[in-house]
C-alpha cells in the first residue's frame, strides 16, 4: 500500500488507476499481495463508447487507504488522481459488532462518497472458519450478516456486496470465491472507467468546440487532452494515447495553416515569439517536464511545443515497437517545423534552425539506435538515411555560414556568428553530459574548428552515401557525392572533387539528363583546370563549347580556351588528341560521281557535310580522312548487296551522336546489327560458289558490349562518353584538304580521293587539326568505301535486231570496251573468215567512240580489208575506259539439206534442229550457232564470239503414187516473222539422167507470208526402169518482200526417196448377195480382194526376202488384213491371211472374204492392208522367247498406227526404225520368229482406197430408232 | 519553383521536364533525377506484393524541407513526377492524383499520335497546354 503524494503523478508508466480501501485495514493488508497479483492476471473485454472497437485489457490498480481528500472536488477534472473504485473491507460476522461499530463506519463512508458523487463502490465481506470458531456465541448464519449489509446499503444493488471465503486457505472453495471477487472488481473497475472516461471525453469535446470563442487557449486544451492520453497510457492503451497526441498535433497544424490563410487565433501569439533556444529534440525522458510546464504556463515557443509533442509521440511509438515510424515522423516534423516558422514569420537567428534540425536528427537517430540492435539498424537504413542526409545537409550549410568551408578559415564575423549560434544551444542536458558522442557535443565540436568540421562533415557524408548505396539509391548517393565534391572544391581539393563529379556525371550521361550533365561537366572543367590536366580540360572545354544548355558567352569562353591552347606557339610535335564528336559531327558524305566506283586514275570527289558545334568559326589547318586500302583479287563480283545499296545514291547519312544533342542517353542508342549478304561467284561462269552473311559493324557492337559489361570505367578516361581518342595512323593514304574554316552549323567540304591503284578504299577515320589540337573521329560508321577498278578490254557482238535470220545479210553490232587499254593508231581486229558466214565489208561503215559517261566523243570511218582468210578492221585511236561501237553486215549461209538427211535427224538432228524460242515462243525456228574468231591487239589469244542465226524455213517432202505413176511433193513453211517472195522453185534429181521431173507448179514467183506454207508438186517420168532410190534437190530463191531481184538468196533442200516403184496393186470389190442388186445392211456380201504384182523383182528384192518354192518358182509371202476401223463392216470368218505371191509381173492373187454392212448408206470400203510376211527360219541354238507373241502383237499394232499416220515418205516404218537401233539380241529374235514388215508407202497402190458402196437398209423392217436426248 | 512536372522514360531519361521558375531549373532536374531512386524502390516493392493490378499512383516519394515530390508510373514504366513547393499546403492527395490522371491521359494521346516516335522527347503542344494549365492552377 502506497501513499498518495501531493503532486500529481506524471510518470505514467509507474501509475495505476487508484482504488481506495476503507474499513478493516488489517484485513486488507493481509489480502493486499494476493489481490494486487491476481487482479491483472486475467484480461477483461473493454467495450468502448463511440463505436470504438472493444479491447482486451489487463487491469491493475493502485490500492490506497481511503481519505476524504482523495475524492475529487467539484470542477476538478483531473483523471490521473481520480479514484475509480472505493472498497470497504470487513470480516465482521458478529451481529452485535456489526450493529455496534461497523455499520456506523460504513454509513460514514457511504455518506462521504455520496457527497462527492462517487457511485463506484463495493463492500467486501471476508469470511473465515477461524472467525466463526472464535465467536461461537454471536455467530449468525453467514448469509444473515451479508443480507443485513445488503439490506442496509445495497439498495437493489446486491452485487455491490461481495463475499470472500477463506481467502488465506488453499481450497477450491477459496479459489472460487477469489475468482468471483476478482471478476467483480474487474467488472466494476471497467464500468467506472467507461463511465468516467466517457464523461471526461464529453467534457473535453465540449471544450474543443469552444475553440472559436475568444479566450480559448490551446495550451489549456492541450493539458486536458493530454490527461486523457496519460490515462490511456496508464491503462497501457498506447495506441489510444498516441491518438490523443496526434489529434493535438493535427489541431495545432491546422491553426498554423489557418494563420497562413489569414485566420489568426490570439493564443498563437505566444508561439510566434522569436526563437531563443534551438537545443533540439529531447527524447531520452518519457516526459519532458520542463517543456510541459512551459506549455502549461502558456510560455512555450513553437519549437518547444513541437519538441514536446514529438517526444511524447516518440515514447509511445517506441512502446508500440514502431521505431521506423519515429524516423519517418521525425523527418516530416523537422521539415514541417521549418515551414511553420516560415509561415508564422517567426524571427530566427540565421543558422539557428540548422542547428535545431541537426541536433534533432542526431537525437532521433541516437534514440533509435538505443532501442534497436545493429542488425535491425542495418536492415532499416532506408528509414534512417533521410535523417542522415538531412543532418549532413544542415551541417554543411552551418559550415558555410560559419566560414568553416573556405580555404582561408573563418573570419571574425564568422566567429561572432558561431558564438551566437552556440549560445542558443544552452547548456547540455544532464542526460547526455556524460555521453561522449552526444549531438550537442558533436555540433559544438564541429563548429569549433575547420578541421573538426571537416571530420564531422565527412563522417556524416560518407555515412549517408554508404547507406544510400546499401539500399540501392545510387542517384541519391551520387547527389551527396556531388555535394561533397562542392565541399572539396571550396577547400581547393580538386582531385577528390573530380572523382565524385565524374561518378555523378557518368550517371547523368548514361541516363540522359542534359542539364545536370552540363552543370556537372562545368564543375569538372574547373577541377581539371585547377589540376592542370590539359588534355582532359580541353576535351571537357570542347564539350562545353558545344553544349546548347550553356549561354553563348559561356560557350565562347570554353571554345576560346581550346583555341588559345591550340594557337599557343611552341613545339608542334606534341599534339593533343580529342574526340571529334565534341567538336563537329559528320552528318553526310557524298560521292561524286554517285556510284562511288571509278576506273583507276579517274577523278572521284568526296563531299563531307560537317556540322560544327562550336559557337564561333574555327580555322582548321588540315582536315584528313584516312583510308584503308584493299586489293580486289581480280574478283569484282565479290561485293555485298548491302554495300551497293548504300552507295547507290552516292550519299551516306550518319546518325547523330548522343553526346552533344543530349536528348537520348548513350545507353538508349545501341546501334542495330547491320547485316549484309555476300556472294562469292566464280569469275569464269558466274556460278555461285558460296554465300554468307556478314555483320558490318561488329567493331561497334563488340566495343559497346565491353564497356557496358565492365561496371567501373577506367580511371584514365576523362569523360565517360567520349571514346578514347585514337591517334591517326601515320603513313596511310589519306584524303586531305588544307586550311578550311568551319562555320558554326553545317559546312560542306570537298576532298579528292586517291584512285591510282585498283581496289577498295574504306574510309576509316577523320581527323581535324587545329594548331596543337587534333580532333579525331576514330570510326566512320556506317562504313564508307569506294572502288577503283581496272578493266580488261572487252569485245562483244550482238545482233542489231533480233532474231538474226540465216540466209539473208544481217547487221551485227560490235562493241569494244577499251578498259585500261588505249587503242592506238593502226590497231586492228582480225576476223578469221568462215565459209558459212561471210562478212560483207561496206565502205560507209563508221565507228562511234563513247566516253565512260556514255557521251559521244568521236566518230570515224572504219577501213576494212578483206583477204581470203582474214577480214581486218582498223580501229580508230580510242582512250582507255571508252566504248567503241560499229556495225558489220554478215550472212549466215543456210546449210543445204545434205547435212539434214532424214536418217540423220535421229542422231545429230535432234540437237541441231530443236527449235529455240526467243521472242516468239510459238514459232519454232531452227537455230545455228555461228562462231567467230577474232584476234585483238591487246591479247595474244583469239577472242571467240558466237552469234545465233535462225533458219526462216521448214521443209518436208513426200512421195505420192497413182498406180505406177509417181509424184513428189515438197512443203515449204515460212516460220519467221518476215514475209518473203519466193521465186524459181525447182526440183532436180542428181543421179538419174533419164529421169524427168515435170513441174506441176504454175507460178514463177509467189508470196510466202509469215507462218504460211507453200506446196510444190512434180511428176516423175522415166524411160526404162524407175530407179529404186531418188536423190532430190529442192531449190528456190527468196527475198524479203518488196526488195529487188538482186536481193534474192538461194535456199536449198536435199532429200532422198527410197523404194519408189509400186510393187503391188490391191483392188477390192464388193458383191451384193445373190439375187440382190445392192447390198443391204445386215446381209452378208462378198468382198473380193485382188492383189497383183506390177513389176519384175529387182535384184535386191530377190536377195532379200524371197524363197524358192518347191517347183522352182520364186515366191514371196504377203499378209493381207481386212480391218474396218470405223465399225461399218463386220468381217465374217477370216479377216486376214497370208498369200504366196510369185515374184513375177502380173501375178495375181484373189481372196474372197464375207463381210456384212452394219449400216445403210454409202459406206467406204473396209481397209485392206498388205504387209510383207517374213516366215521364221528354224534355229537350233536359241529358244523362242516367251515374250515373242507379245512382241509380234506389238509389231502389228505398231504397224496399224503407222497406217493411220498417213503416207509421208519421210517417215519410215517404226519397224525399220527399230531395226536400225537394234542390238544383237533383237536380230536373233527376228530371225527366229515370223515377222511382219510394212511396205513403203509407194510400194503398194490401193485402187479401192476411199471407194464407196451403196448399202440399202434392211428390207423387212422400217423401224427407225430415234433417240432424243 | 512552385510546381514542376516531369515525364521520364522507362530507361530513366527525361521525355518532358518543365518547371515554373527558370533560376531553380537545375535544382529541379537534380530533384527529379534523385527521386527516381524512390520510384524504382516503390515499383519493385509494389511489384512484389500486388502483381498485375497495381496502383499507378506512387504517392509522396519523399518530402524535403522545401518541396514535396509525388510519383506515378504507367504500366509501360514511364514515370511522372510532380514536385510541389512545401509551402503549398492547400494541395490534397486527391488533387495530386487527379493531376497525374490528367497527365496520363494527355500522355496517352501523345503516344497515340502515329507521327510520334515513342522514346522521343515530348513536343506536343496539347501536352504542353495541359501541363501549363496545371501549373497555373497549382502555382
């Protein structure tokens, strides 16, 4: 049991709700320990008003002896000292004792409670068996005394009297009664809390509503609401306690904002007093009584109030184990305070706020460090780093204010300021006096000397940077680094400053932030100048001179820096090499001529468009482009398509570099793969050897990859964006121009490219020299190249008009590309003459000379001398790489037919006469390849050229027979597109003098139009015997239509006819059936075939296929066959058979066959075929082939088809065709098996061919079938 | 400055950056650039927890003594940053949100322009107008 002190308890953590105890103090004291222990053991559910969520709460109580003074007086709203419950203890079991003293005492107690309106009370009656034993006499039943008390005091509130049985015994009954007592106490306590807190809150709200009334004081209200917060804290409801403070915070903030909006509250005046103390937050005490008193008295400044509020919030948050919220709120608070002071226009000594913020930051960090372990701290850097950075910032500005950053050290004015600032800190708080690292000591020390400041500032900066790095906020880390760099610059330590600046610059460049880039780069320039790093400084200056973010004056300044250095007199051998991209940009390159391919020695110009980034015009001593030379190994075809496309227009556009434009970051400009197809073709026949895909910009891609993969840039790279300048290769071939002035903006510069050696020239680098300074573009990309070629002279011949016709004089065009060869006077082309193609030299033949650009430069007559073997053409003198053209008339003689005999056609004729189609795919013209051999002056070898001529005609011949009479027909077709006049058509026989060919053609001249034919016919007449074989020559003259007689050219056609004489005549007759005048359909008729031998056998025939009969007569076997292909006739009985014919003139054989007409009308006779039958000669050696029958069948079938094909003499029977190409096996077979051989068309004459016979319909029925479909 | 607005590409280079006062433009650039740290932090934190359906508005990125920096990130990882002077206490979170929404809409219009090459700095007059309007409204 503790005594209540006079002063209100504030150390709330030790506080508990007050419960008063009246009655038997001895009794209570004996039970106190158990009670105090047992009460908080079980949680109770606390149902809240205003819809707040119910909470489980462990109740504790501070039991104090009842005194009348403890009861709250009228109007006293203190909650902390409020007794929430009053208990009266008694163990009276004696009615007398009760009536005598206890009841009286209770009444007094009750009265005093009632006068103070304290309705929360309870009477506890303790029972024990010991007491009962002591007072046996006056013992009443237990219930009776309790009932008495209840009757006397608990008017309808029976629960206000509780019995506790045998409290000191360890029995289940005792336990039970304890439990019910505790439950009752807890319930009553909670009821009291609810009621009293509710009332308090209502009062508080009423007070808050009055805030618009004059005279309302925030500080008073603050104390009231804080009382509530204290009670919640007392009840360990920290969340609720925090809410009270947050509400106060918000209320105050709103007032400040309203003040800003012009709505002033009177009470705010005290907060607007000038700030005199900036000692920072104090978070080491649960309650800062000093500040609290200040608030209570209405004397607190804004910083005091804010500090006190925050310290309470901090305490509660740490109770709630939310330290990271503390740091977050701290940062917000500090920012907010600065803003609020500004808003309220509170006068503050310069730097005082910086001190306050600095101290506060460190205090918060210390507080957090005090309640977290190292691992937790490390894991939550992100929450603390803001405070570290803020503190760093503030210290830096303090240092600047107090002259601690300058190289010279603080002035006396600075020192005075320092003293004033330190005075505002006051004395160090007792809590931290003994701590070595207190924020107070740190600040004091830091402001005491330049060295100490530097140490503290660097510590803080590095700590902040490391934390930022640790949590991946690299940009923030770099910004701190930049700030550090500025510090170093002020201290004159340019080297360290540059490191930090470079790192920051790298990040700005890689992410494309142009303004920070410019700013940082300017700082770097300053460092580099201080450090005397000329090359780097010049490079940076050049970059800045082209930086559009800077003003023109600044740019001119930096440009002048470069030019001044460049113009310094001195050793010219040492040159500073800088990247060209900072100075000028190559935007376009144009070739003149555009094809970028010239013959060796020709003029090729390269026009560069350079965009100068400098703000002033710059005079260049030299501009040079280095060249890489590659010899083409005589293979000009090895060239990629991509390259051809690129230089097709002769213009290459370069995409702009990123450095100066500043739009996109370097990382976003990854060049795309540039792939080209490369084909390697054979130089001789242009066939594809290999094909490949090459990447043309590997050097760029690979380089980019390397630099991005290595995270740390090499330290000697001055600016991370510029490529390390590459020195120009000395001695290499170059395109050069001296003394050029580049104006700002686009400049056009023309260079002349070297073109002596044939090969490929690749432009590699560009270099600009300005005095001591060189600007180098290490890679020209996309790659630019031009070709210089050397060409062999080339002679071609082509027709002047397609197609060239054989047999007529035709013009052909000779084209000579001179290449590297200069045609001298006296040079001549020697054409070897051929018989098949004579050249007609004409006197008016002239030659044209064309320049490489196809312009006519000269024309001269050609002198052509023809000798027997050679035609010599003297050429006019022609310069190299010119074209010489002239035309000649040639005639291709049509080969006479002797080479085109019918039987030759199969062997070589197939190849020769295959029609070739050029412009007229439908017109088959036989082609002749005519080769020319020409000796040229530039080569020891002859040049072979070929021309293709086409024969305009096609010819065919045939032998026609009428009995013994013979006719020869020649068919001539004009297959060309030209119309001809045909004259003097003749046919002659070469060998037989006695033979006469009588022309049946009437016209001497006739028109033969394109794609039309002419037939010519001759009758053969002979005196003695008709020769077996005839050698004929067809000849005609032709000329293109409408040309005079002299233009007629001959055309010959040779051919041979064999087996000319007619051997047999076949006569057929059809007889109607007996008794009928005409044949009738469906009735059998007789067909009589009469085969007559017309001629005596010739010697050859006798030897060939005859055999001697038994009676000595020479006979030959014939086979006849009646076949009706059109199904007019039905052959009844045998349709074929063999007959033996005596080999003598007029030998006749008749065959009777029955046939039946199937239709009525004029029916053609059935076809009668006569074939040579060659019986088999028995052979012992070779067995008959099982296929032989098939072979036989196929033969006869073949013959049938032959019959249908017509009777052209030029087509021999297939059987004999087979025998021509037959092999040994076939010959053997043919001699063993009987064989059929057709006669040549002229050998058998059919009298009844195409003869018809009248067939009447069947007599008995006249049914006509009509089918309508 | 009173207010500044920046649009930053996925690759973290500025597509559009504008502030009212020109004398503190440099500081504004530094601020926006530094704020990308927090933007990235927030994006990765949000990405982990919510997956696809994430809030585009990132809220207050970080406060400083002088100004507040708010962030917003589109689904294509283009970031919008609005920087407001700390003394401007009248701006509520909702207003900032609606500013971002407006910006996003206008930005989408810019991207829909077939003649605009995504990744190029924004030079649209319409977008500029929207931004100017906001600056007048809040500044």
